[in-house]
């Protein structure tokens, strides 16, 4: 068995159409999109065609799509400048958001007077949307609600239509981290209106170092970086033509093949859940999850404690459910908030359309060597 890659929630490989498009752009279109000569106009056309592709995928207008280096950059700008430019007095989020949200909110709380409120999360990782509605109904101060579409660790899907409706009814701004959902789940800003969203190309088989954000035309914020007038004065710096065109092709293919990919990934997920039942005392974290992500907690044993290392030695790439800091391993903030036992070892397996049933079977057979097996399956 070749190396098995089950860490697609971390990053994804480039698909062939993206590689071909980027190769063509690298070889034939090196111009600066801000230049008015022939080569510059060619580059500008590529950028604007990519913008049209992404706008179409989201049901947005082309004037509402902006390119940047990553979703992290976009989230930082949106959260920071919504306070400065839109008069946001309160930001409501959840304690299980991605670190680029949590750490930005921590920073903003230390340098501004904005009120940060975190919604309750139950043991399955569900965010309390009734609490959100209550908070917005009781206090009408200018509020930005920042909630992710799909949790990057446990795969929980939030009802963005309901969040959008709650926010619209109460005149709150909705900002959504769509990184793990875009290209995989339905996402249309006409069906679920929001003020801001952001995505990152490398999560849907595009290149690293490029992302985009959607900004509703009624909620304009100022840029975080200053310099040239690129991206209609919203993001200074020469455009990454190669990355932008690659991202557009990747998203276009993800949308075109969404149902086919989803069906295949669902089969992989169901098969792995069935095979995991052969192991003893495991817990699958989360609820109402996207099929691409499966977070599994294993019982505390000496062999399980070395599970990540043993999987890597077995040519299996997955992700630990922990975040490492200064060489000391801690439970991630997501696992802590869903009551995860510190003694257990959690592994996040994340699938793509490239994976196979045979790979899942290989992973299970390796897991059996390092984790307790149910008596009925103990040969």
C-alpha cells in the first residue's frame, strides 16, 4: 500500500486541471495586472475571469469578491475593520471557531472596547442558536455574528440559513468562515444572506497562499493593508495571478463535481464508521457532520498514546486532535469545549474523492495493531 493521505481538512493536493491552468499562466501570462499595456491587460483579464467564476459559485456580484493571500488574512481584516468602519460594538461567536477567529477576537478584546460573547456549545459540539437569537433580541447594540459553516476539527455543520435569518431579523451582521464547507456543501449568498465570508484555495484542491473574501455591497469596510490600488483599493499588492487562476479552476471543478465527490466520500465515511465498530471503546466526536471529516477518540492505553507516531510509521497521514505548543501536547480548544477526556487520544481522519475503500481497510487493519479490539473481532 502506498502512503495513505487522510488529512484533507488540513490541505489538499492540486488536481490536474489546476496544475495545467497554472502552468499555462506561468509560461504565457507573466504580466502585472495593474499595467495598461498588452501583457498587463492579459493578466487583468485572467483575474477578472477568476472573479466571475467565484462570484457565480456563490451567487454574488463580481464587485463583492476580493482576492487575498488566505482566509486568515480575510478574517483578520473583516473582524478588525468591522469595529472601526461599521460601528460594531459586540461580536458574538463560538468557543470552537478556528484559531484565526479566536485569536483575533482575543486581540481585539485587548485593544478595543468591543464586547466579545461566546455562545454555549453542548457535548456534541452544537452551537446554541436559540441563545444567539435571545442575545440579539434582548440587546440591539450593533453586532457582528461570526460563526463557521463547518468545524475544522469535528466536522459539525451549522445551519447558516437559520443564522442568516436570525441576523437579518435583528439587524446584525453575519460573518461566516466557509473554509471547510465551500465546494462541498450548498453555499449561496442569496439563499443565506451574509455580510462577509472567506475561503482558502488549498482546502478545495487549489494552490496555497491564495484566498478570497465576499463583502456585501451594503457593508463596506476599509482595507487592512495599504499601498497600491489593487482589488479596487481593498487589498494592496501585486495580484497573485497564478494562484488566483488556479483557485478559480479548483472551485469551478469542485462545484461541477460536488455531487459525485460527495457520494464517494459518504461511502468512505460510512465504511470507516462500520469498520471502526470493530475497535473497542472508541468515540466519534460531533454531530450533524460533513462526511469529509471524522474525529475519533481512542481509549487511553500505552499503545494508543503513541498512535499518531505509529500511524505515520505505517504510511498513514492523519491529524492529531491536539494542538502542540512549546513541545507540550494539550487538548485542542474544540475538544476541551465538548468535554473530551484528556486521557483519550483523538485522531481526525479527513477524506477526499481521491481516497479508496481499500485505503480505509488498510487504515483499520493498522489501527487494530495499536488499539483495543472488540472480542467478537479479536482473532
